[in-house]
C-alpha cells in the first residue's frame, strides 16, 4: 500500500481523548524492544513516525496515527519492561485493557514477537487475553534478518508452535532492515481493517 499521509493525531490515556472519527483501527502490541516502532515506521515508509529508542519503554500512551485518512494505527505501550514501577505498569494495564475492551472501531491487533526467541510468558498471556476478547490477530515475527538462514525455518516453527495460534490468525516474517514481509503485512492489515 502506498502511504501518502501518516501523522500522529493524539497520544491518549483514556476514552475521552480517543479520536472521534469512525475510521477502522488496528492496534500494535508487543514486548518492549521487539521492534514495534520500527515495524510501524517501515510499513508507513516514515523514519520517525513512531518513536524508536535504544531504551525500551518509551511509549507510555496510546498513540493514534492517521494513515491515508482510511484508518488509524494505535501504538500500545510495550510490556515486559522491568524499569517501570508497579504503579505505572498497573496504570498502563488499565489503560490498554479499557481501549481493547471498549473501542468499537478496533478491528484487530498486530502482535509482534522477536523471531530469535521463544515467546515469553507475557507474549502468551497477551495472545490468550486478546483471544478472550475475540480480537483478530496478526502475528509478526520481527528481526528475521538476525536469524541465520539455516535456522530460520526451525525458529519460526518453534515460535508458532509455542504460540499455538487459532487457524484464522495469520503470521508474517518481517525485517525492518530488509523490508521482508512488508507487503504481506499490509495485505493482512487491510483485510483486517476492511479498507
């Protein structure tokens, strides 16, 4: 998909701040440092749309991006970052849960996983939790360029087996460096959002 417009609309912490436009929304979730911002920047062809940092845990709000006036991307704070206080983690949890449970415009979630590692307990919990709320999911295995070609197939199989996704949930192999999987990801995202 050719992206001609991609801009941050608002950083929200509650429903009163969510955009009023009725555009379909696709949310992006994953562990801190999984490459969520790099994924968003790569598929939108913008270097600094979503904030990338060497220090995980920088996204602390629900960031709504307008994409071509046809949909909103919603960047959710990463989970699993130890240097955040329990109080702040609890606040994030409530903020994210409220959005995922109550937002009628939400069409599905892109859940990012680091292809180099087995899914964490939090990855598995997030997947189960999203399925509990009957949200469609696209699994994106990031950092594929970091895997040796001889180990790719085995790693991918292991990650997918451990996640044990529902048959309707797609998965994409992705690299921000090589742009592998970019077009495939767009295809699944557009199908999810019906735009």
